[in-house]
C-alpha cells in the first residue's frame, strides 16, 4: 500500500527576488509559502518539518536586518502545527518519524511536539550547520536550531535522533538523499505513492529553480545543478518547500 502525502502551510513571507532566483529579478519581491508535509502509509506516519517558533520576534528581527522591513514571517492561528494536526486528526504521539530539511528554525522549532518520533536529519548538516560550523555561515546557529530545542535534542531526545547518510532509507517506501545547495543540512525526501515518486526538498525554493534560474540564496550552485537534474529524473511530483504554486497544483494540499 503506497503512502498518502498532504501539504499544509505553516506561514508565509516576502523576500527580494534575487534570494529566490540567482542574479535575477532585482526589482521584484517573491512570496514564499512555508510547508509541513504529512506522510501516512504502511511504514508509519512521518512529518516533514515542524513549523516555526511560537514567538516569531527573533526570527523576524534577523530577516528584516537581512532584507528590510518588508521581509518578515507571517502566520495565522490555523497555520500553527497544533492546529494542523488537530484538523488532520493526527495525534502528535502517533507520528513515527520527523524528517527535517533544512536545519532552520522555521523547520526545527516544534520537534518536541512529537515525543515518540525518530528525528531524522542530515548527518553532514548536523555537523557542519550546528557543531563544526565553517568560519562564515549566513545564519546564526540559534536560528538553525533554537537553544531550547538543541538542548532537548542533545539530552532528552538523544536516543531518538537519527543522522542520515547522504543516501539513506527512512522506512520501506521513504528514502532520503543529500541535496546541499541551500544549506549543508538540505535533504530531499522521496516518498513512493500511487501517483509515482513524490520528492520533497528545499534545494529549490520554487518550481522555476528547476528550469534555468537556480536558487539565489545558495551555498553551492554546483550542488544545485546536480540536485535539480536528479529531481527531474526521479520525481513524478516535486514539492519545493516554499512555493505558493504547490497549493495551486495540488488543491487542498493533497499530492497523492
């Protein structure tokens, strides 16, 4: 029995055009929609990304300092993770896997909501984004994983952390591969469904990144080129984790 995949919006923001499309659209602003993806099937239930912090103040201070007053994260009450799970009829205790990409506060801030889940993330990203960071990283560590969540992961949840290799299997029907491009912790998750392979990732912010306009806020355009080619080869359906177009292509967020 293949997996069911549904996408839920956890907030939105506007960012300068070149952040999304490299060296392009300098006079434009691009709307981003942030998503949590719920995957249900025979191998268990997985949640891809857990939504931003309850208090958006610190995140928005950093984003406005980076791109100006127009750049801020916005969220409605119905877009909070607890509201999403309630609508889905999914108790957080029944989630088997939390899959993270990338290690950024808008994805990691609510992992403690899922007390029984294996928490899966890139081994490379855990090392290079969190514990052995290069001299220059454009996001402060506490905005990758908030301090309270990092403490939780290192102590209370340490036995449930699973660090993923660059090619790995979560469970039968869900695999993962390292994409890089955006962050050292950027993964692509591949879910087998009745509609074919659904790939979910942040290496491309929007569908337009796959066909000639690579991601602007990228740590490696070379990694992006390789990741986009692989997505085009493997995906029957691709979910870029920040594109509003996702909910147009898949009404109600139902991908498969």
